[in-house]
C-alpha cells in the first residue's frame, strides 16, 4: 500500500490553488459537507457536454447511443467501486432523495394497502398502527425527518437507539428497541457530527431477526474507507456523490434485487415505465423503475471519473491516511485548554469528522476567526440537531479532512483556535 502524497494530490484540484480573505492560502477542512473536485472529474463532465450530450434510453441517433452507453457504463463503474452489481444501484439526485425513496416506499405502500388488485401490496412495506421504525440519536436530518414523516402518515411509532456520553451507539437496549413490531431500521454508518463508526452489521442482524428491513446511511463512510456493500448486512444503502470527489446533483441507493423489485416507486413519469394505458401503467424493472424523468447524465459520467480517481489512490491508503490525520488532530485539540471534542475522544472506530466546542466562544465566532485566516470549517448543528441536544450544545465547530489534507492543515486550524481565544479574551 503506497501512502498518499497530499502535496501531489492537491495539484489535481484547481480550487485548492486559490487564495481567500485578502490573499490567504485556502485550507479546506470541510469535506464532510462537500469534497472538492479533481480536474479529471471536471474534464469528464465537460467532455460529455462537448461530444455526446443527449437524452439517454430514448433516442435512436448516435449521440443518444453514446450518451446511454456512458450513462450505464458509469453505473457499472460505481457499482464495482462498492462490489455490487450494476442492476443494484439506483441513481438519485442526492442521498436525501435516496433515503426519502426508502421512506416513501413504506408510506406509499401503506396508502395503497387493501386496494383490490393493486400490485404494490408487499406486506413488508405496509405500516400498521402499533408498528415502529427505528433510527438512532445521531442521525443526520436526512435519515430522521423522512422516517418521522412516514410515521406521521401511517400511525407507526418512531423509536431510536440512544448515544452514550462518549459518542458511541448504546446497544444495551437493542433487543427491546427493535422488536417484533419493527418494520424498518435505518442508521448511519459514520456520524457526520461525532465521527463515530457504528457497528451496523450488528444492528442490521437484529433487524433481520425480527423481519424488519435494514437501511444504512453511508454518506460519510463510502468516500473514506473500503466498503463492500453486502458486508454491511443492509437491504438498502444510501450515499451521495459530492462527498467523494463527484459532482453535486447525484446520489445513490443500493438495494438487494429482492427488495428493489418489491419496493413501490417514489417518482413516476417518463423513463420508468413498461406499459402505459389511459387506465393504468406498469413499471420497468429496477433500477430504471426508480429513475423517472430526464436523467443526470453528466453527473454520472463525472462520478465515474471520481471513483476511478479514488480507486487509483486505493481506498485502503485513503483510510490509513485519514486515520493518521484524525489521530493527530485529536491529539492537537486535546492539548488546547478550553477545547472539548464532542464524540469519541480516541481514534478507535472513528472517522475524520471532528466536532468541538471552545469554552466561552460560540462556534460561529470560532469559525469566523478561522475563515479570516483562510481556514474553511463547518459551524452549526450540522443537520444533526437532536445529536447536539443530546450533548447539551447549541452547535459545534467541525473540521473534516480528506485526501488533499496533511498535518499542516490541522496546525493551521489549531493556530486559528488559539487566535480566536486570544481575540475574544478567553485564553
């Protein structure tokens, strides 16, 4: 395994060459929100528009044939990246839509339940009063609000696995929270706020014990570590492209063939149909069943370039680089007076997103001082408001690293924290 060379990698990212705030070099530590894009991704999208821009799966001319081939070969490359079959990968516009697709499968199937002759009556998606859906206390809003909505529409109960004081998933109540009335369990693989890497295989196994479907939010894990999708033990897995060097406007839902075939669609219209009559329609096989309308062809081609770039670096090498850098960052932050990391304090089963507070300072003040020095971090509740409430903080400052970061970037952030403490007189 060849170690990463961040200095060389940075040269592939045009945006990292720019300056900010009156000529200061950009130090980008916000990759948990969105990653930057290498030239190969930008070039791939532009080349598509310049050479074969056309609507896919519907034209007989050469441009349409070339666009369709590029679109589907991108699906094969993306599926290969997670050791899946192309037919198991559904394109969505982001991970939020992918998780909504899963949640709407339950509310839509429940709404149609009992209509004689309706083909979308698979009982595993039907929610009755007394049934429940289980999430965790560390979910991103994208993996919480859709399930709240499904429960509100159907009368099911929302339950959650708690988080311990050290930022780990508390599994002591696993067998009671997930019970015989549980229909779906949806949890995050790696927390975007705490950095915690959860034992999703254990939780998914319990879900299957009681006949529930298992869903995993892998937005913060697939970009940062090797993931063989079936080893997670889930029925459905959602993630996004823009956090793994790809374009915005594309996400993914992986599913087992059995579950994808049984799921009712979320969006309907063109491209996802088999036969349309005035009275009724039948739908195409998955994944096309879930891909209504004109597709994001350029984004899929950009994503192919992104997974090729990551694969060339090696996901094992990426994980090792981030693990080392996360340990260094935790040590540097631990040495600062008045700074508290929210989440695991050690580097065991932990990702590179590190949230922290500074005594006497609001996170937005810390972020503003860092920004004035060219250091880009995230401040706020990180779309995980219940997690912030769990730890009694209104918000945190979060730094998150990726392939183009090195120790000097962490040092720049630490210097900025010290400058904020000095500026506001809390040092």
